[in-house]
C-alpha cells in the first residue's frame, strides 16, 4: 500500500511556518535525516481524511495548533514506488502557533527518541540558508517566491 505524506506551506509574519527538528538521532536502516533541520508541517494521510486537503489541515492543526485554509497543490515528489509527498499552499486563518497537541508533543518515548519538534517561523530572507527537507521543495520555493 502506498504511503502518502501531505504537508503545508504557510506564510506567516514575513516568513514560513516550519517544524524545526533538533537533535534527531541517526536510525539504522532508515532514510530519515539526522541532526538539525526544518520540515513542512504535515504527515501521513489517515483513513478518515476525505481529501488530501483535509489531511493537510488536520496535520497543521495537530502540529502547530493553527487553522489554515488549504488553497492549492504546489509540488509533488515521488520518493519511491511506495512513498510520495505533496506540498500545499495554505493560508493562515486563526490560532496561536506552537499550541499543537499532536503525538510529537505527548511525551511518548517513541517521539522523544526522534529529537525535538519546535514550531518556528523562518523569515523569507533566511529561508535559502536553512537546511530544509525535502530539498527539492525548498529549491522550488526559492525559485517560485523569488527568495
């Protein structure tokens, strides 16, 4: 069964809202990066998500505690035959960044071993100097947003 990750690009306060991943430990037999980096808020689709857009809005709320309008699909990345990722442009509606209650913030040891999850705004002028994953999406944003 194909695993689909959906994520949001949210413009806020002169930048983009991203999840800062800190102190991520290398995992044997995993393609996941280690160290410090930034990712777009999102995650895997759930069986109750009616659309990809529903999944993006749910994941952003779980991770960041904010409500967004999902506007349009920006980018697609096929990772392999079993995994793919979509990035959607989102518009901030309401809520306070950093009030998410997703499993990353539950104290679950499964997530604790994956390093820290810190909701962050990366200013547009700083965007190209940050380690942002996936790199393909970062490069497209730099080009499309003239950063």
